[in-house]
């Protein structure tokens, strides 16, 4: 499933038209939670559902990809209790970028 144009605007650093909501959820979910508007959040919840987003956020490695204030907000909304993952836990704090979404000028050696 391709992203609607309103959501594609959040992925200006990528080939947004190449992103697939199913295959690239690891990039789409944190980006929309972090940078989206009410309309884009509505699309996110309609696409993935409350349970999947709650499960995604419950994983400290995923939650750590969000800024502390955004993580605090979404844990309050989805889990009923605000929480912030200590930055030393859970992952490398970087979002995974699918190689096919990188710009054409991106060096092949870094893909």
C-alpha cells in the first residue's frame, strides 16, 4: 500500500512514492508519530490500528527512536501512562532507512 500524498510530504528526504506502508512500517510509524499532523495521525491509526501502534511503542528500541517529548505524549495516549525510555536503552536511536527509498544520488557503497 503506497502512502497518500498528505503523508508523503513527511518523507521529503526519501522517494516517498516508493515507500510501502506494510514493508516500511519501521520508518513510517516513528516519522508520522514524530512529525505528523492530526490528519496524518488519523491515517496512521487507520492503517496500523491502535493495538499494533501500542505494541510498537511498548518496545524500548522502537520508543527510543522518538524524541523524549513525543514518546512521553504517545505513551500517555496509547498506554494510559506517560513514559520515557532512558536514552541508553533500546537500540541505536536511528531509524532504519530502506535502501530503495534513498535518493538516486546516494552512494551505492552506503546502501
